[in-house]
C-alpha cells in the first residue's frame, strides 16, 4: 500500500470523527451517524490494505525461502 493511500484513509477517518463530534455537539444525530459511517468505511479500507500488505509479505517470504525472484519466469528451468 502506498503512502498516499494511507494518508487518504487517515484523512477520511479524521473527517468522519470530526463530523461525528460536530453532530454530537449540536445534537444532530444524522450528522453524528454519517460521521461514524464515514469513519467506519475508512477503517475497513485500512484493514483491507493491511491484509493486502500481509499477503505481499507472505509471498515475498516464500519467494525468498525458495530462492525465486519476483519477476522470474516460471517456465524457465533453473
């Protein structure tokens, strides 16, 4: 995951928190709920990106253990 994605997800999370806080402060339950939903969506996106990163780490570890490289042609005999 790129740093841009991390920053974007964090910004969305913070915007959701701000919306929820504003809704709570003004007794606007709709705004508060909207903020909580936005915050939750950002958390889910971040979790998905973390899963992708973990999968990449596992694939890299397996490649390293087998001596293969990321761009090695699987049809070429060693």
